[in-house]
C-alpha cells in the first residue's frame, strides 16, 4: 500500500505538510478533515440548527441521508482530493467559523466516521499512484497498515500562531490566548472521544514542528518516504 498517514492535533501543520509532501513525491493528497467539514457544512445548510430532543445535535441518519442526497463527495483535482457538496467546490466555505464550531460534534459520531473512512479508503484504492492522507485517526483506524505513519506535534503557542495566520488575524497576546484555549478544548475532545481518539500509534514517527519551517517538515517526511517506499 502506497499510503503515508499523517496525524496530529489541530494546527500542527498536517494538511500543509501533507500537501507539500504529496507534490514532491508526485502523489495525491487527501485531507480527511475537509470531508468532515463538508459534511458539517451540508448539515448546517440542510438541517439548520435543528436539535434532537436530548439536545445533543443531529441524528447520524439525518446527516448521512443529506450526504447521499446532495451528494457530499471527494473529487480529484490536480492531484488533490477536494470536497464537493451538490457538485460545488466548497473548499473556502468549509473553513468558516460556523463550520469550525460544529465539526468536532459531527466528527465524533461513529456512523459519520465510518462513512468518511469508507470514502477515504475508496479514494486511495482507486488512485493509480500513492496518496498522502492527513487527519486524526489515519494511522490508527483508517490505514493502520500504511508503511509510513507520522504524528506531528507543536507547542500550543506555535499552533495558535499558525491558526491565526491562516485566518489573517492580528497576532496579539489576547488573540493568542483565546486561540490557544480553543485549540486546547479541541484537543480535549479529540483525545477523549470514545471512537478513534487522537493518539500516535507505536510505529509512528513523532515529529515536533514547533521550530521547523514548512519546507523542513516536508523534507523530513519525504526523506522517510523515500527510505521506506523506494521507487
């Protein structure tokens, strides 16, 4: 299997690193988080803020029904799997704050995770070359047999700075503190959820990116790939 699994917490540099690694290897890139975000966007637009009686969010069957009807799917564009909702590229819309605020809730639903994992496996199986896949359970659940698994980490401050820079926000002490708190809350949810919690597997290569540039991060992973996946 020609798959590189890159996992790590929010704003650790997973998607940027995975995308650059894929380009340097001539492989495709699949960001699993984008598909979860596309499902969340579809649910927000189609179901609104409708709640179950228990007040715990949308039923899984409603979300997946919407995903099939619209549909929500992955489309390969220039060696990148991009999410589409009802035939429309939603790469920009899925990064909105309203999607970010709800994606953890949707991603924690077991049936949703099964649906997303199935779509990822299909995408990789149908690709003629290799695929770099990033997320939070790629090495543990989706592709445990991947020959190369990398788990990225970074300090809370570095991750907060990256997230603010991605959004084009001003880097001041108050914003950094708020973003660090938001990332810590996301980490708590991801590492303690009962289904596919965020954690490195034993055979994963741990890579702390706090002091590394994007180019350096990618170079480390590419070197590992060429060592373990020659040709």
